């Protein structure tokens, strides 16, 4: 291919690029998105009992939409239903109304969300730099980054951030008021934290930095956009001001006293290391956790390529005479520094009002992924155009082909580089059920059955068996609302005490107090080694210590004494005991 044709094919602006050329790059973007989504989709559909880790908490309760008799009076189901954004719950309810299982929907939904996000990312990039290949690069980089985390694949509220936030920015740059307002409303109904980012961007659009001075916009349309946008944002946020039935949001002072928020806790937040706390903390830090994960486990050089390339953009824009395509960059580029400013400001505010606005990291990680993908795509396209022009001027086709080939290889094969370094890609966090016979047995029990258990398998019973558990492990014991967490904590402590107490009365009182119907234990649960290695039990220090003292002594837990007599199911090392038998 002659250099001129290669140049035209790769970096011709939309005004010169054919319609077919634009469709080609958009189609290629969607194709790569589907390629990344296919392995997780295949994995999800290959087993009857498989669930994404976060969906075990955020989706299981939605089966109430199919059968209102499921999970009656279930504390955990009621809690996750109460904290689910209205739009998110309604979305699943609509599909359930036509008989689609929420868990099945959650498995195929990531593909649809990714394709929508890809289309908006492509279109948004063209609003900043009207070159189709830039849209392809941006969507490719963003999708690679998304599959380095399990946000999208979870089909939880956070999975909706990317298509909806990209839609907002796209319509804002195109100055389409009604679609923009719809995008704001949907963001608030699915993931309200991002509405604060939207509000900040709307406010910043009213100002201009010209010739070293700050000036207010002279465009009346900007004020209309801002006013209507802030009005919609306020309207969709109002319902979140209502107090929760599960108590007030925990304060920073209270959180510092709880093991759950320690650096080793299941909701780890506070850390004595300033770098971890402010930069790389999964909940407290500014950067996306997968970036920090790559740096910590492998090398800073394995960071997503867009992180590095995005730093070049200000330099390229400063010298348009050397990088001619920079002249084609529109005023919409101001969005990128504005997004960075708003995100950092909200990060600081979220730390200042700790937990009242949920987690600080949620205000930077999503916007940074989008920001660097856009910035890197624009920068790479400008560089590519410059190299092709130089090669065309000097008659060096090998330079053009070589640079293009190397760039394409790095961009396309970056996931393979991660895999070669033992970094999983794509990340799905799917949990495969190990006890099909157990699930089928429990499904035959009454729908109001309550199961007490300290096994890891208990966390999957609401999903696979559709029966209530008294308490669950880390993912269920969220410590953000005091009343809910206190109940979960108390139940878990009493469950540990009842399971390992040599006093039969303690065990029987526990069963009667909480209406337990079945007790699930592992065959080796009554050994000291089991308790020591059970992270869930060890999180409750006082109860764990009492259990270990019992097992170290000559006393035998009352539950172990009645185990053989009261067993009604056994398989895969798991034993189900009848609570009715245990109380007789």
C-alpha cells in the first residue's frame, strides 16, 4: 500500500474519510469489544452453577421479582435490596416481568453494556479529534482496561457507569440537551456517585481560561445546559437523602475501631502506608486498583499503555507546527483537564466527608480510565499522522509500515503481554459451584428455610439454592450502615459460639432465637486447624479464641456430638444437620 493511501486510510479526518472508512473503524471497535467479552460470556454459559463474585450479593435477591416468596424476612436480601439504586433494580425487574432470570441476565448483560460503551467512546473521541482511527484506539484501550477489573462483568450498578457517563459527555459535546439530560438522569438512577462528576463538569463549562485570565462563558446555551443539568442531577439525587432503614452511615471515627476497615479487613480502607492509603488503596486511593496491582506485582512498565502515552498529549498540542494533526483537535479537549479537576476535587471531598459520599476511590477510578484512554488515543493518532507525513515527505515506506505495525502490535497484543506475565486477562471473578447435589437438595426445602453456616459454600447458597442464610462472609457483611453491620456481627459471633460451644443449651437457644432450620458444616470443621485457617471465623477474634480454647481442651462441641444423629444430607465433605433434631 503506497504511503499516501496508508496515510489517508489511517489518519484522514472525518471530512476527508469516506463513510465506509468510518463504518469500518467503528465496526472494528465493536468487534474487539465482542472479542474481549466472548471468553467471559462463554465461561458464564458453560456451567449451570456459576456466578460472578459481586453478583452473589447484588443480584441474588432479585429473584424475588420472579417469586415473591423467596427470602422471606432475610436480613441480607432486604439490605442489598434497600441499597440498590432504583434504576438498577427496575432494569432487572422489567426483564423479570417477562420471565428472564436476573442471574441469567447478569451473565449476558456485560456484552451489551460493553458494546454501548464502545460506540459512545468511539463517537466521543471523534468529537475531540475527528479521525476514525482515534475512535478505534480509544475504545480499544478503554475496553482493555475494563477487562483488567471485574466491574463490567459483575453486571452490578458500577457496570452501567461507562455507557452512561460516556453518553453524557458525548451528548454534551454535541450540545444535545434532551439526550444529555436523559443520560444524567440514568446515571443518577444507576450509579449516583457519578452525578457529582457530571455536576462539576457542567459548572466548569461556564468558565473559560483565555489569555491568562478566567472569563465567564458568553454562550447562553452553556447556562441552559448547566441549569437544566444541575436541576436533573438534584432531582435524581433527592431520594438518596432519605435515611436508610438499616441505620445511619458509619462515621470515620467509628470505622477506625472496626477490624473490617483495617488494612487486613474484608472492607479494608485505613492503612498506615500513605502511598497505599492515598494512591493505591482499593477504596481510599486515587488510582484504579488494577494499575496499582500491575505495579505492585509485576513492573511499572506493564501499566496499560494509555497511562504513559496520555502524558504526551499536552506536549503535542503545544507544538502544532511540528505535529500538524494537533490543529484538528477541537475545543472539546478541554473536557479532559476538567474531568481530572472535578474527579480530584470530589476525591478530596469524599475523604473529608468520609463514607457520607461512599468511597473516595469511586470518584476517580472510572473517570481516570476514560480520561487516559481518550488522551492516549488522541496523542497516538497525532504521532502516527506525524510519522506518516515524515515518511511520505522523505519517501521512506519502511518507516511508515514499521511504525504502524509496531504501534498496532503493542495496542492489540497488550492483553497477551499481560497473560505472558501471569496476569489474568480478562478478569471475571467467577465462582463455580462445587456441590450440585447440595444445591438440589436445598432447593427441595421450604422457601422460608434458614441455613446457618460458617463454610465458604454458604455464600453461594442464596444464588444456587435460592434459600436464605443467617449470615454470610465478607461480601455480605458490609460495614457501611451501623444497624445492618451490628446485626450481622452479632449473629456471626453467636453462630461461632453456638457451633463450638460444648453447652447444648447454647446451641439450642441460638437455633430458637434465629429460627434456624438447617445447619451446614464441613466434615472437618471441629478441628483446631480448621478454625485457625478459617479466615471468616478469625475475623471475629473473641469468638474465634473461645472456639480454639474449646478445641484445645478436652471438651467436645455439642454440635459435633449430635452430628451423626442429625445428619440429613452429606456430600463433597459438607454435612447438613436438621435443627429440629439438634433441639430435641
